[in-house]
């Protein structure tokens, strides 16, 4: 039998006539060394791009085949500024602001003149009134327009590339302070503003850059203006130096301690964890005692390697009892984060009606193995016929276990762990980490996976979008169409987005 080669299975392209051999493409003399151009093929096509590259090289311009650090000018045809910035993100270019992003008309003007022409009027921007690409001849421009930025985080592809962290960090401090003060409206205002700024594919350099964006009110602008002018915000500094804020920040970092307990401890005059531990009048819950006992480990970060080790332990255990179970790492780690505060694991068993036994079996085995430092098992109260909650922050009713896992050092990759020392002389051979185990019926798995992946603001806006734009109700259990008066089943996250009429957004793009 004759050997079949891979090349024989691929249709041969017809040879294009009068095409210059690749070896000659860079043979033209370069007259303008300060300008290095890359032409984007997107919406242009390969043939037209090759034609323009060759023509520009004949005119003495330096044209790069690939996008590299040396490129100074990016030229595109029929693309908006936002589309090109998205394209750069997909190609893992972290700082798109270092390029001049221009319409193809600039390059054709250069070739007609036989030299580089002023690029100012050819820069791609988005006009605020129509949200279309335009040139600086229009009244006012900014790299992003109001019509191109949705008020809903579920319509914004937000990666971990945050170009405005100095602003969003400030907003998070102010939001947290309002949360401690139980001012829900102001807390949500700063969280929404932070979400919008995390989405922007450029760095804010002036207050006008955020003019007209959703959720950007006057108090938001004042904070941005302060940071732009002074490098910091007096409002944020006041919060950071506030004694009550610092106490609440410390107390709520303890596993099992919420706002009410923090308020109580603060009224009692307590300011440090040492004072909490030594106060004999305090009646601590079992969860709070565990949180204080393992505080040094739990207050730190969980690395991706530690999360991977934890889910391997979970898989090994679950598969002993249910070999067909799906065990999925969710939360921030599924969104591409390298560190987190805990490990969220979603479990489902296709074709089984015995899910309620699963966590009991896992807990019993982990106890025998000495892996459980604390656990709180909450039984399922899920009802298939119950409509989704109207509360956008509502918790689900699945069976779940909030645990502190004793993660052995040997289960982690070398150098990945942030082990704490029990003394100067010895190193602990384990680390306490927070692990949440959630079990959903297989029919609800897609909804549970979507809900437990986050981010919090993304999920909040997804539910709000379903209610206000689609007359539907969404939570971690189901999607209910109020117009058709029926539940909509979904076997995947993609199907849920399709039910809502939304473009599918990958987990790593949900970091709102």
C-alpha cells in the first residue's frame, strides 16, 4: 500500500500570477527609518494586504510582516479603534497605547506624497455622538464612545489586563468603606465604575477620557481628577487612615467574621486580633475559632499551584465514589487569575440521583486522611419548580461544604507555595487553605458553572440584564422566561448566553 502523506490531503493553491517571490519583498531601499508600519489583515483580506505591503515598500516605507516591539504605526481598514484594541488584546499585546493606530487612508496619502504625511487627522477614534470611527476634524473625540460601552458588564469583554489599576484600586477602597458603613448605593456606584474602567483598552490620561461612559458620576470624576493631578486621592487617603475602616478591614479578613460581628467588636473597643483572642467575654462561633486559629495561612493568598493541588485531591476523592463525576475549578482561577483567597470547586454527576451522598462521603474520607481542619456542610434546599430569585446577589440552594483543607506540602509544585513558619527553626509541611465544594444536579450544571465562575459584578449584571432587557429571571439554578412562562434548559454556558441573545463571553473575559 502506498504511504499517504499529509501534504497529499491538502488541496494545492493555484499559483497567483505576477506575485513577487518572498525573498524579494524586503529588497527595496528604506527611505524612512523612523516609521515602522504593520498592516492589519482583519477586514482587509490577505491579497489586498500583500498588495499594499509591496506597494508601500516600493515607495521606501518599512513594512513589517509580523507585529513586533519595533512597530510604531498600525494601519487598519474598516476597523474602529476599539476593534483594533480588542485585536491587540487577543494577540496578547499588553500596552496598545505605544502604537499610532491609523486608518489606511494615511498610508495611501503617504504613498501619493512619496513621504510620510501628518498622521493626526487619520488616527482612529470613536465619536461620542454616533460611536463610529472618525477623524479629529469632528468636535470632540476620545478612544472610546458612549455607544460602544454597555452599562452591563455581561456585554463587556473584560480581561485581566487592567490599564487603569491606580483608579480601580482607589474605587475598590471607597466601595469597601461604603460596604462597611452599609451604604449600598455608594458602594455599588464605585464598584460599577471600577468595572467600566477595568474594561477600557487604554489608560486614562485626562478626565475627558471618561466623559459619557456609563456609571461615571461626578464623585467618580472627582476621584479620577485628583489622581491625575496629584497622583493620589485625598478621599482614599482619609479612608485608609480611618481607624474604624482599618478595624473592619482586619476583622472581616477572619474566616467567619462579617459586618455585624466587626461592628460589635469595634463597639467593645477591640482593635487587634490579639485583643479578640484574649477577650474571655467573647463567644466565638466554631467557624470564627477556626478562622483565628489558621489566620496566618488564610489571610494570605492561594496560588494557582495550590488551587491545582486542591482540586486534584478533590478529584481523587470524588472519583473513588463516582467515577463519572465532573469536578471543575471555578471562581477567579477559572477566569485566569494566578492568585485568590479560596478555591471554589463545582461537582456534578451525570445520570446519577445520588448527589446528596457525595459530600458526606468526601468529608468522611478527608477526616480519616487528616485533611480536614474545619468544615460546615449545608444540605440542599433546591426545588426544580421554584422560579429563579429576583435578588441579583442571591445565593444558590445547592448542597455545599465550606471547608479549611490541610494541604500537604508535597502535593504542591516546588516554589509555588507560600508556607508559613511555626518557628524560626522549622517549616510547616502543610498549609491551611479555604475550599468551597458545591454539588449541583447535572441538569442545572451549566447554570451553576456560570454562576460560580463570576466575577461578582459580571454575574450581577447578567441577572440584571435578563430581568430588564429580556423579561427573564436568572440565577445559579435556572433561566425562566416570564413571557413564555417556561424554564429554558441549557447544556452549556454558550446555550445560556444564546437564550439571552448575548454574544458568548469566555471565562477569562469575565473579570469585571
